[in-house]
C-alpha cells in the first residue's frame, strides 16, 4: 500500500473555504437587511452546496 503524501495546506484548503463562507454568511445575516440578506443567502447557500456536493457525485470504479 503506497500513497503520496499531501501537504497540510492542500488537505485543509476546502474545509477552510467552506468555514470562511459559512462565517461570512452568518456575519452578514447578523448585520442587517437588504443586501446583507442576499450575502447571507449566498455565503450559507454556497457552503451548504459544497458540503452536499459529495452526496451528488457518482463513484467511479
């Protein structure tokens, strides 16, 4: 069994991006109405879609 090692930056890049999008969406939701609501939907919606994208992919043989 052999595998190539990956750097820590490469391993945590996507989870960090999802965390930043979620945090930005939650922060925007707390700030106010109008454009902030749109930013909250965008940040939380994208992070949810990225999180669920693993369920939508087909496994390759």
